[in-house]
C-alpha cells in the first residue's frame, strides 16, 4: 500500500495514549477500528479524545474519516441505506 501513499498504523484502541503522540504528519486518518465489546462506546470515546487533539495540533490539518457499520440500519431489503435512513440496529447492536 505504500506505493499509493497509504500506511497502516498499528496501535491498541484501548490505550491510544501509548501511540497517538508518535503519529507522523498525515494528510488523513481513516478510522476503521472497533472492538465490539460491551464497552465499545467508551473505548471509541477514549480513542477520539486522545487522537483529535493530536490531529488538531498538526501544522497541516488532516482530515478524519470516521466509519460506521451497516448493522446500524438493520435489514433494508432492496432499499439502499443512505445518510437519511433512520437507524434500526440489529438486535446484537442496540442503540
């Protein structure tokens, strides 16, 4: 992936304080990590609380692409889920 200018950053999302300060200057960050445990929201909140100030302090402000999951929309049949589709999470992922 280096040939297209992409690098994967390995780090534990449960302990972002141990690695976010070592981020090199970047153009963008694509957040695709999740732990799917009972504390998933708290882990993600901790990650963002550590990551956002570091990105904000970079000389050239990078973009952050924050991803979600299709399970938040439930079964849509033949309809395509969009940003306007209301959440209807699958039972394993209650709101």
